C-alpha cells in the first residue's frame, strides 16, 4: 500500500533554534575566555576605565538581544495592525 504522506510526523530531533542558541553561547564563552584584558569604554555619555573586554562583549550581546526582541515585537505588532485594517 502507498504511504500517506499527509499525516503529521512527529519531530523527535532537537530544535534548530536550540542548537543555534547553544552554538551562540559556546562562541560567547570562547570570546569571554580569550578576552580578559582591560579596556576603556566610551559610549554616548557613559565612560568607564579598566573594564574587562569580556564584560563589554557580554553587555553588547545582551543589548543586541534586547534590541532584536523589541524590533521583532514592533514588527509583529505593526503587521498585525495592517492585517486588521484589511
């Protein structure tokens, strides 16, 4: 008999998002371990001396993640608003 391909198949493998996040965490840890020197940070009105480079990397990653999430939220909200108007 022919196999019915329209049936849903259960995906028991790991989620690609989880794999991507795990790879990103490993890369971030490698950056932290490799960058233990101190540096000076000047950002807009914020200035700091003797900050570990790994702190700059981690804070930059966190700020980027927050910005990405806020932009995604705004994009979805805007799109939903356009869909309601139609």
